[in-house]
C-alpha cells in the first residue's frame, strides 16, 4: 500500500470516528433532571393521587365535588358520590372548572390602572401597594361621611362569604351590597314567596314523579340544579315503578325538551296562560285534588281552554288531555324554568305553575314539590337591590366607589341600561375578578381573587334535596398565581381601615372565619352534633366528606291560596317589543348549556364540546325553523342579521325543525371581548334586547323582543360537528314505544 | 474501484466505532452529579437499606429521591467537615433542592410502577446493578423493551407481554 | 408481406389493423449508433427542462413534504372519517401506471409478440420509476414516516414483528416483491445492451457500462442462460402483476366500508391499472417520438395501433366493471350503498367528476375503434391524457369519496385536498418525469438486442 | 415426551382458536341506557379531562378534527311540530371482532385479555388504516403536535401519555383506571369488585345512563343489565361484536321494532 | 493465443462452426443477438439447470413466507379482530409474494452462476462481436494451428480473421 493511500485511509477513519462520536452525542437523549422535595409535604406521595372534597362554584346549585390532586396539581374534578345534590355526577361546566383554575388568561397579580379607563393599560403592583391603595380610598370615603356611596357588586354569594360581605358592608356603613347575575332566580324566589310564602327555592322531586310537566325548564342542562335533576330524571325514566312521562312546553326544543315524550310548542309569552288553562280544565272536569273547586273556578274564569287555545296556539283537546293526565297520574309535578320566567311577566307564570301543583295536590308530597329548610346564613333576597339601581345611582354620581367581584354586568345587561357609561362616572372602581372582562376593564385597581379551587368557602345548596345540605369548599391546590382569597382581602381590608368595623371581622384569615362560622352552626344545630365527639372531630369529618347533610325533611306545609294566585296572574300574554309587521319573529334567548351566561366562554373545553342541540362549536348561531328560513331565503350557515327595535347583531343561521316557525332563538354567552378562547366568537345577543325588568323582582326579561331576520354579508363560518342528523333507517338509535315497554316490563 | 470500496468500508466501520465508543464510555450512563454522592459508602459500606432513602418504592410508581431534609437528618451530625456534605448543607441553607441528573430515564409512554416490582420481590440490584459497589451510579441495564420482556417472560408474569401492562 | 392486410375481430366485426411489423431495413450498427446518439447528443433544451423539473420537484414535492413532516399530517385536507385522501389515490394510481411495463415485457414475452421488443424497455423503466413514486407516497401518507421501518419484519430489540393479517403488510410484500422483480427484470434485460454499448461509447459511460455489464461477452452459453432465465422471470412476474393490484384493491375491499367492500374490486383494479398503465406507456412513447424523431424508426405507427386496440379492450372491460359496481350497489338496496352511490353519482362536485371519468375512460377510448385515430399521434396523445385523468378520478371517487359516507350519518364529512396535497401530487409527476428523463440519457431506453432480433438475424442465404 | 407433545398441541389449538383467548380475564362492557341519556355532554367533558384530549380550535373543528373520543350523536326526525330528537353517545365499541385490528400492520392495535381493543400509541406509525376500517368513526388522529398553553398543562393526567404527532388514538375505556383498580385489588389480594372501575364518562354521567363493568362477573350490574329486552348493539349487522350495549330509547316515533 | 473469426451473417458463422467441430476444435460463439434457436438447430438442444434453481427458489420462498407469517405471529401473541393467531388466508398471500420474490432472486443468482457473471477478466475479443458481427473464437491454439484455422474460417465465409493475444 502506498504511503499516500495509507494516510488517506487514516484520514477517513479518523473523520469517521469523530463523526460517529458526534452522532452518538447528538442522538442521545439529554439527561432529565430529578428534583427532590426540599421538605416533603405531608399527605403527598409522588405518583399517588389525593382527593379533596369541595364545592363547585360554576353555578349556584352548589354541587359537592371531589378534586383529584397529584403533586399539588388539580387533575380532574368529579361529583362527590356522597353528596345529596350531585350524587357523584357532575355537569360539563363543573368538570371544566379546572380550566378556570389553570386558565392562561388569568390575571396573574394585582394591577393598577396606568392609562385611560378602559384602555386596558395596567401596571403590575405588589399586594401591599394594592391593598394600601384600596384601604386609603375606602377610608377616605368613610371619613368624609360618604360610606353609603360605596357599592359592593358581586355575583350571588353563598354561605360565609356572603355573611362576611354583609358584615363588612355593615361595619363599613354602606347598605349597598348588590348581588347580580343573569340567572339569579329572582322571579322564582318572588313567585314562591308570593304564592306559598317560601323564602327558598323548594326541591322539585323529579326523581319520584311519574308525570313531569315542564314549562321551559331546561333542567337537564342549565336550570337550577341540573346535576341533581338529571340524576332524578334518570331515576324517573328507569327507576322503580312505572316510567315517568315528561311533557315540555316551550317554543324551542331545549336539551330537556329533546328528551320529552311530548313537546307542546306554545306561542312565546303565553305559557303562563296555558298553565292556567290547564288549571281551569282540571277544576272544570273535577280533577283537582286540593283547593276549593268553586273558588278556583271563579279565580280562573278568564282561562277557559277555548280562549286559551286561541291565545297559546295549543289545541283545546290537548289542554284537556294534559289536564287529565297531569291530575290523574300520581305523583305528578309541574315546573317552570327560565323559559317561563324570562318573560316580562315571568313571575306570574311561575305562580301559575304553583297553582297547577296545588290543584293537583303535588305540594309537599314525594314526587312533587318538597319544601327546603331555610338558609341559616341568608334572609330573603332584597328585590330592590338591582343592577339598574346601581346604574341610575352611578349615573347621578351617587356612587363614589365600587367594588366588583365575579360578575360581569356590562356584558349581561342591555345597552339601554347604559351601565358602562354610568360606571365611568364612578371615581374609584376596584375589581376582585380573576379574569379580565368587560366590567373589570373599567377598574382602577384589580386585586385578583382566588378561583374556587384555591379558596375556602361554603354554601347551602339551593335548591337542596328537600333536606339540609351544607357544603364546604376547601382549597384543593395552593394559588397558581399571585392571588388571594376574597375573604382574606376583605378581612385584612377591615383591619387596615381606621375606626371600628365591628366585632365580626376579627378572624385572622378567611379559613379561620369559615371554621368559626361552622363552629357556631355546630353549636346551634343538634343534628349536626350527633355522632361526633366534638367540633374538631366534626370538622375533620366535614372536610373529608365535603360538608354536612342530613336526611331529615323539612316539615313545612305548602299551599297556594286563590287570593295569592289571583293577585299575581294575568291573562295577557307577555309583551314583546317591536311591531308585529315590522319585526315578525319572536326572539328567545336562552342560557347556553356549556357557557351559561358567558362565564364559561373562556374555558376551551366548553368552546370545543359541541352544543347538544346544534353541535355548533366555537361560535354562536341563531336557530330558525327550516320553513321560515326558506321563506326568508336563508340557508344553513348563512350569516343573518337579527334586528330588533333595540339593536342589531349578526349570527349564523342554524336550521332546526324543533322551533316554532314564528320564533328564532339565540344562545347567550358568546361575543365577549376578553379572553383568548372567548373573543371573536360571534356577537352578544343581549345587544338586541330592550331593557325590560320585571317591576317586582328586577329580573331582566330575556325574551322580550320581536326581531326581523335577513341575510347579511357573510362573516366567518359556522362550525358544527354534525354531518347529517338523518338516521336514514339505519336503526342507529333504536326505540320501543311506551306501550311495548310497559309490556316488556310486565313480562320481566 | 477497489479503492473506493476500501474507503467506504473504512468510513462506515470507523463511524460505527466512534458511535460505539461514545455510547459506551462518554454517554449519560454515568453522568456527573451535582454532589459526588457515593452509593458505595451509603449502601455498601454502611449497609443502609435502599428503601430507607427511596421511601416511595413500595408505595408508588416512583421510588422517590430522598428529600434534602432527609439528607440533613443524618448529615447535621455526621461528617459535617467533608466538602461534599458542605455542598448539601449549602443547598439546605439556600432552601434549594438538589438538581440531580436522572440516570434511569424512561420515556413518557412507559408505565413502570416500582411498587409492583418491589412487591413481586424483584431485588433493586436486578435492574439497577450492583449499586452498593458503585461510587457514581451507572446505568447497567439497557431498559429497552426487549430487556423488560425477557425478564417478564422468565418470571412468567401474568399478562407480562401485554403492551398495556407497560405502556400507557 | 409488407402490404398484407391483417385484422382482428369476431364474425365480421373487423377492426382493421396495420400491416405486420417489419423492421428488417435497419442494420445492427445503425441501431447501436442511433441509441447512443439518442443518449449522448442532447441539446441544451433538454438540460433546461431537466433542471426545471428538478427545481419543480424540490419546490412542489420535497419542500411541501418536509413541511408536512415537520408540521404534521394536519396540513393535508384529511379529517376524521376521511383518513385516506389524495396520497392514497396517488398511491393506487401510480401502482396502476406501473402495471403496463411489466405486463408488456412479461406477458408479451411469453406469448412471443414481436412488437413488444422496441417498447418493452421504456415500459419497464416506467414501471420502476412509478414504483419509486409509489413507495414515496406510502411514506408521505404516514403519520410518523420516521418510523417507517417498523412496518418491515426484522429481528429487533422490541421482540415485536409485524402483523401479517394487515392488508398493508400484503402491500409491503407485494410492492416490495414487485419493485425488486422489476429492478431485476430491467437490469437483467439490460446486461447485453450495456455490454454492446460499452464497445461504442467512451469516457464515463464506458466505465459505467463496463462495470454494469458485469463482463457480459455475448457467448452462446450466456445467451442461452439469458433466454432461459428471462422465460422464468416472465412467468413469475405475470401472476405478480395481477396479484399486486389485487392486493392493493384489498386494502379497500377487506374493510366493511360501503363503497370499499366490493368483491369486484380485484379485477376492477387490475383492469384499471392496466388501462392507465398502457395509457401511460403510450403517452411516454408519443412524447419521445415528438422530441426525438430518431425514435420514429423504432416506435412505429404499428405500436400505436396495437396498444390502441389493447386500450380499447381494457376500457370496455373497465366500463363493464364500473357498471357492475354501480348496479350491484343499487341491487343491494341498503341505505349504506344507496347513500354512497348518491354521494358519488348525484352530489356535485362528485357527479361532475363521475361524468368526466366516464367520458374519459369509456367514451373517449371508444374512438379508438377508428383506425385513423389509432395511428394519429395527437389523437392518441389526448386519449392517453384523458384516460390517465379518468383513472385518477376513478381512484379519487373510490378512496376518499367512500369514506365521506360511512355508517353513522353524524360523522359524514366531506374532504377537499389542501394545497400541500395538490402540490405533492403535481410534484410527484415532475419527479417521475425527471427520473425518467435522467434515466433515458444514461441507459438505453430501447432494448438493443431485442430490436436487433426484430430487425432479423442476418443470413446470407435468407430464410 | 407426551407432555411436550400435548403442550405443543394445546398451543397450536389455542393459536387456531378464533379470538385466541379461551377465557378472558375480564370482559369489560359498557351499557348505555338511551332512555336515560339526556345528551347533556358531561361524559364528553369527563373524557377530555381524564384522557388529556387536546383542544384543536375552531378551524380544525371545522375540518372535523375534534378530539372527543366520546361524542353524542343527535338524530332528528320529523317536521315541526312532530319533531323527535334522539341522542346516542358513541365511543369506541371495543369490538371483539374489530375491523380496525386487522388493518394495523405494526400491531399498534390489538385485543387484549381483558376484552379491550387497545391502541399502543408509541407503536403507531400512522397509516390511518384502523380509522378507515372503523365502522363507528371513533378513532382520532394527532394531526399536529398539540400544545397546552401554560399553565393549562398542569391539568394533564400523568397516568395517560400526551400523544405524539402522527399517532392514532381512541377511547380506551379509561384503561388507566382499570389498571389502577387491578393494582389496588392485587395489593389487597382480591379480585376487582363491581363498580370499582368507572371510566370518566360513566363516573360523571348525571343521569347514570352509562354503566360499566365486567360481563364475566355474573353479579355485576352490567351482567344483569344485558338481559334487558331493550338491549341492542350499534350496527350489529356488521358482525363486529361490540362490547358496548345500548338499551333502546322508549319513545313513540312510529319506528320501534319488535 | 486465440483466433477469432468475424462473420457478418449468422448462417456462415454456423457453417464455420460446424466445420470447426468436425475438425475437432472447441470454439465459443459470440453474438450481439441471441442465436439460441439457430444453434440448437445446428448442434442439438442443450440442457439448462436454471429451472431447478427457480423451482427450489420458489419453494423455499413459499416456506419462508409461511414461516415468517406464522412464526413471528407465534413469537409475540397479539390477537387481532377475533381471528386466530395462525390465520391461513393472509399467510397464503404473504407466501405467494415471497414465492415470487425468492423465485426471481434465485433465478437471477443461478443465471449469474451459469452465465459466469460477473467476470471482468475477459472482454469481448473484438468490439464488433458485440455490435454487428458474429464471432467464432478458438482458444489456446498453437502458432502452427493458426494458419489452418484461418483457412477454415476464411473458406466458410469469415469477413475477418483476427489473432487475439491473451492479456
């Protein structure tokens, strides 16, 4: 071999070896780090999950939940199997609340306004600075004797947080604690108070009923306590005894309506009249089990089925049929939901439903309406504390400072309320919101509060299960960001305030406050004490179980008098804004099953999980009957403009045969400005609503306008998950008729 | 022609040698740790049982790295003058955890519960090698799928060859 | 002999054909020189086209694929029920195009059809490169192409092999075997030619041919072995041709998806494959003849005439199969079949595609009945283009279209190819032409010794 | 000698047995009572939370690339006012004769001794065959590598892998929960009890429409429920032998069969 | 030293070959086209052993395919689709393909074996013999035989007779 050759081979060999070495180095996976705990936290075993019992705060039903926590991180939320409300189940919104905890759009620490109000220009500050600023503003106000000009605006608060807020406000010297959210059941509370003298919402015992007559109650997805009612619904259908029947009265099929055996599409705004027509039919035919027939006949004389049929667009025979079945099936139950109470005269419709239950003898019986014990920490809701009251006070500069927590009225009130403009008059606004939203954007100071999974709290489930249910909320994880509990903020604010704030704000922390509160309840309530050694023992068990509840039913008697009924009912259909010729279609707005009033819009799961009735994701739509659409020249997915006397929005058309041809429906909750998942998703339906309040309760009437619908220039695209909704005889969802089913059941 | 073949062969063979040398002697089979911790002294000379420090091995999927508090439990008193121990003390005082480098690293899709193996009576040394005689921890087993399967087959593990026994 | 008319047909239904193939006027040396000139005397235009094709391959094929590998299959238009889109269409289409080559060289070899000789090599080359494209499309359509080797059976540390139950595994073996056999067949047939060319060429060609001809000397014994081996190859490859596309059709037919689960698929696919294959070969010959008039000497109107008849026959067979597919679907009268057919035949834009397919695959080839069209280059060119488009559409109307209408109507979704898929499809054509054009400048695209055989063995006394 | 011969014979016989297993360890089965399902979607949310399903956003949802392993299909019959709406939750049916399993060339999907149709993510090369063959369209594909914006990633379940790009996935009947339950049972030296394993969907169902259990355990709830005369299986005519059993909806739609 | 006769026509070459044969010389025929039929006709049919190789190649391919499909299935038991582990239909398909693969492969190898390829030692004795002439080569002749052979070739019609020196 030649020398040159040898050298060349040597060179190649050397280069090859080096390259191989580098190749090995590059392809090797980098050594992961192994970081031990400095001091091991108690209870935590890496790789093993802990479960913490708590309470869901996504809506007001107060379901008990358990949170799966691994290495300090919340992984999954499930229904607490022992809890009498949720019974182990949990709805979509509850399960998605973990995404509220870990939402990338959360406000990560206290912020102070730097630029113009509403410009969104905020500077990060420390908690001490922010708390000092807040304390200074409030104490200045109080010193100048204008304590009453401080308003606290919160969502519906529960349990001890509610009590603390009340204590704080009274200690501070302001009567103005306004609790506002869109679905607050004010009408229901009012109707029950007015007709039955109840301070709480009773328990509708769907589980044991055999005939459920629902007036616009979407209890399977949004109304009151969907998980509890769904559990009941399942038992009603396939529990012991005969299969319960569900009749749904609503102009547009909701998720619950989709499951009904019969759908009664009454004309919007006339459901209350239909209920009273049924009541009259019952009395007339002598079906009624309670109440003096002649007195009721007199009280209901304006609701003869013949006239009712003309008003409601439901045939007379059908009214009699329903009346007969409702009265003769034992037990039966009538409920009135958002679909009924969202009219301008919503409360009277709910009274009508109570009348039905009274006449059929459903009050206080298993499978009917069961009374709930009173909330030990809350008196009746003050119907005069309304958002419009705040708006008018602010407009006339009677508000000097405003604190906002967990509610977004700018988004959920019609433009006519001029809330945004009025709030701008307030010199100092502080927000405790954990997320930037339309209302928080007006704040001068933001002190982000913990989300429910990081916080202490408690609640007295409403409607409970006909027996007391006290649920405790405990932090499952330590705060993800630099946030604090609202209770802690209020307590430390009270301490830093000069002057006496009263004796009830002495607790060191909100956790202690809650514990003390429970200690007081424990000392008062003998049922709580039974079976426990002392309070510490009770407290440990309570934290483990997620609360305390008993099986003991409330013994209160229920009835509706003719007087109370006549005072509240009317034979006029609910008023709809707009001329019938110019605006030919009724507009129904409803709580979206996932996003409710919009609070779930920034949780990606709730955007991506298809809406049960339309399968539309990441957007909003308007439901139109195909016949109406055809006459208007609208095709599925078209952008249409929806115009009312109060405004105009556009949405995509979804053609759905389950809606009256004279009605269109819009889901609430989309059209927000903030949040990476929530923004740019259609428009806010509240934009076309007039400001119509129930004069007695202050509840906003969501179904209060007529609209006209026309094809608009296309914007975006409606995305739905369904391909075709036609079965084409493929036997995908097989069915048996109820008759066959009862035959089957007998044979078995 | 011949020449080209010779060159190509030389290149390929030397590439393989280079790769092998890297894998065998310079890889992370025995990475340098932030503290020169010797298992030989602890487990070998002083005969401390494995699970004295790796406390979760019998209870959880992971065996657990001893927390710094546990180190300090002994080393507040023992050999406080050693420079390595002083490093531990420094971490403890700074309230910082020690950033150990992982030697036995499994991909995310592998489900390996220590618990099941410890309870089945598999010795730690079976997979981790003769740790009591290692100054610095060296990976002795390949931890490749075939290696796992061979053992599962030998021990006649129930469903030991089902994919979802070890994958997740 | 030259003026003797011949015809094929049954009972008076005669189709007039050209006189018998005769190449005796060409001398052996002339053949050598012609082919070498064809390979070496290349104008700059050729290189410009070649360079442009290379550039297009990079731009339309390599880069989009790299982008797809980096970003994920999401850049395609695939969606949940339609998991097989244009890539699988291309896969099946190119397997089809690959079919004519081997068939011409193998089946016609066994049946000793003389006119195959001049075009066999070109057709085989097409087969080879079509299979290269096919292989690439398999990897392109994979979700994790970097793990492609897991689909080959080999001993490994995971102790895990491959599932031989899978129709895709049949594909691996069928196409693997086809590829290997095609390479062997192509190379094997080229050995004497390379040896012959090496005598007349110079420079790098000479050394390349020297090495590649493996020292072929052309002795009697070698020729003898060559002939025998060629016979065996042909008889092996002929059933392989049938099996490959049958197996490809089983990728679909072995499922229960409406529109896929058809027993007619194996012959249907094989017929379609041959149809597109012959169209491809003819297209290739037409183009070569246009740009290299020298080839007119070897690829004559006679070839066009014969292949035209084959295409006609295949087109009619294919049309029958298509009819059967629709009719049996209608006869089955299940909701699944009816909806599938409704979607394919009556829903725009697919109804237009279907009409175009029938037009290009059935109506256009019917014109081949006319002899003038069979010998008209431009006519044949367009017929071939139509047939190729039609065959591509046929695969499109089977592969993604059936998946759009599966069992649960809730999951019905349409599919539209994305720009990446379109670009890669077009790029693959460029890549194919590039490879082909580069190949024919390096290796003889006409089989020398076979054309020499065609020209007749020179005898002093005559036959 | 005879012993070895018998063993070989037994092995060969078992290798010729359709489905291979003479007796499964468990036969996990889900019973869906369509009369109780109200279509609320809680099961879908449970599935998203438990199985690290990525959220793909509007554009990809529009291409039908949403990840829900479990979907609720809604079929609508009739015109106003006689509209009948029917919901049916569809997840992987864990067919005993699964068409998808024969499609996979690399054994990434197969049937295990629990009667489950399992998908091994890290083995998958992404040929799409299984999804194409699937008659229920329940398989989902990782079109991209999906990212969770911080700190949403803290929610990810460590018992389930985050799937890589290019990998097929589907409902597993929450196999990680089955594993955990078996693990616990083994620690306590007993068998898995009925009701101990609850996939996320069954756990969360607000109407108890979904019931899960071992069909081989005669005492289990599912074993009792499968005797229900309302029982049927989805697309049963395709002979895929699914492990999900539906109970017919009680409804007067004029279509009910005997 | 070898002698090569180049012929323009095949029949003259075959005549010359016959004369050489009768003169007792062993010769090699070079041709640019296969002359299999003609030579068979002139000298009788010859035997080829390739068919046996092809047959055994195919057979071994069949068994390899069967073994591969069934054996690997048995090595890691993963039941699929309710089918048996040993499932015959797909095994047959795989075996069919391997039969062809192996058959083709072994045939190629046997061709190389019998045709003596590759061998780079000897070239074609004259370039024309690979292009347009038929060559007749007689190996290892002595100087005195050359003239005799040249005469035979020339007489039978060789266009050119060449002396080929061994390398």
